[in-house]
């Protein structure tokens, strides 16, 4: 087999699939990329057996006389292949496997490499995803949904089910939910085209990769199957194993009523929280929020740093209240809200609060925040 394509295109494809390469596996083949001809394209594949990444790019393919013609391609060590392509001049790269063996010759300009691979037949094939539900979302919408919930995913490996994002597709609606038990983020969107219904818990790592791969101009097709999910994004396909188990009943955590409502300007609130967090981080990130008429006072104290007091304007409905929240959790949610204003719905100092955006799509997103003890 002989193939030729621009170095820049090949390098970008290798970097894309290389995100799925295993760094700690005892199977040597998992540290390799599989490069195989497919019509007039080269298909690159990498996996760690939890996630498969495939990327296709146009290439000029020619079978050599000694090629086996089986189209299985060759493998190359991902790290070496990536470093080599990153160092080569920006010209066409020629890949040649003249004897159909495990060695690939790489020629670019005045540079020639012989890279030792492993048998292509040892490379694990991606799972066959037979979807029970399929739907398509604009890349911009999908990216927004992921950003709005991903920060709330748990990093505690003892509760594996919470280390993923709950994905619920039914009818013309798709919902994403994430929680680490201290906060809960829920984002809903309308689906223009879809078939079937399904519920799945997608690993946070896979969601991060979708966020990185998708652009606002892409249309992303998501296929959910038993134990697997597939994301088709342009010329890239990602297949990931789903997290098995039962996601907690998140709906019972969401307060259904409130007797206090604080309306705030998003940027001003976020800046005040960020300044208060400088002191709060030495005291479990505790920021106390207290209403004083038309003012909202944010304060934090630390035995090693000192104290801080911030005042911002607030439109308050209901009685005054004093409540404490984790400053980092406030910063996380305020960092993804893009509307000019937000509302904070509260009941009592030790009951959860809900932060919602104001404006277009306000009903599509909410974040529940558990309070801290006011000291």
C-alpha cells in the first residue's frame, strides 16, 4: 500500500484519534494507531477499549505489487508517529508499506523514516453499535449543553455512576444531567430530527472529547445502544462505552417552591464572587450571601488571610436571608451562564437553592446548589 496526503491534514487526524490512545495498558497494540485505506481516504483508529476514535481524511491511495490487498493497513506507535509528523516540513507525506509487513516507510521532503509497527490484525475492532435511539443536534447546541452540565460531574471514583452525564432522549427533547451530590445541573434542548428513545450515562471523558471535537457549524448525530454510544462529528466518529448502573432520581432534589427570589446582574455577581473567593478558599470556599434591602452582601473570613465584604445591587422578592455557598460552585455555574441576568431562588438557609438564567432559553437550564453552614 502507498498513500499520499498533506502533512498538516494527517497530523491533525493523528492528534484527534490519539486522544483515545491508552497510556497505561499492558497490551502493546493499544499504544498504536491503526492506519487503513478505505476507498480514496485513509482511516485512522485508536482505542483504549473504553473509547474508540476514528478519523478519515482524503488521500491518494495506490496498492503496491507486494501488498496483500486485504485493506487492513498498518499500525504505528502513536507517540512516535505524532512527534514525527509534528517535526516534518509542511509538505505532502508519503506512506509506503512495500512488503505488506509491519514496517511503514514515511517520506516527506528530504526526510525518510522506517517505523516499526505491530500486526494490524491484532488491533481491536470497534464494537458494533446497533442503536435503539438516534438523534441529531447542531454542534452549537450540543456544545452548550455539555458546557452547562459538565462542571457538575463527580470525580469520586467510588460512585462511578456520578462520573458521567445522564443523557435522556425522548420524543423531540433531549436532556443532560450531572451531579456530584453538592450541585446538580440540568440542561434541556429540542431535537429537530430523531428516532426512538433511550437513557444513557456517558463518561465525562467522552463528553469532554465531544466538546473538543464539535464546532458550532457541525451537525452531530448521536446513536445510543445497549452499553455503547456513537457520536458522528464531520469526518470523525467516536464510540464510547456507557457507564452501567442506575442514575439517582435527580428530580426529587430540585426544589418545587421558593419564597425568596434574588435577581442579579450576571457579570457583576460573578466578579463579586471571584473577589470573595480569594479569602474564602482558605476556609472551605465558604462565601456568605446576605440581603440588606436593595443590596446583596457577599462576605468571607479566614483565620490566615483576613476577611472580605462585597456589595452589589439586587432585586429581592421575599424576606431577607443569610445563606452560604461554596464559592467555586457559584463560579462554575456563573461561568457558563451567558445571559445578562440570573435569578437565585431560595427558601431557607439550609435548603438547596436554584440558580437560573434570565432571558431566551431560561426554562432550559437550572443548577441546584447545596448550601453550607453559616459560621
